[in-house]
């Protein structure tokens, strides 16, 4: 299975949605529940 590459704009959208909807719900929708991906994006 090929990994999805997110653009900078898509990453920002996911981070904003996580603020409003909560991190677990957003991770389930976008990055298949891999919190390391979310937190590495947030750090940048």
C-alpha cells in the first residue's frame, strides 16, 4: 500500500481540525491513528 504524502496546506488543515475536533478523532480520519505523525507535524 502506497503512503499518502501530505502537502503543507493539508498538514495545516489536519492540525487545525485536531484543535477543534480532538486529536484521536482527527488521527483516525487522516493518518490512521499514528500519533507520531501528528506530533511531528505540530512540532514543525
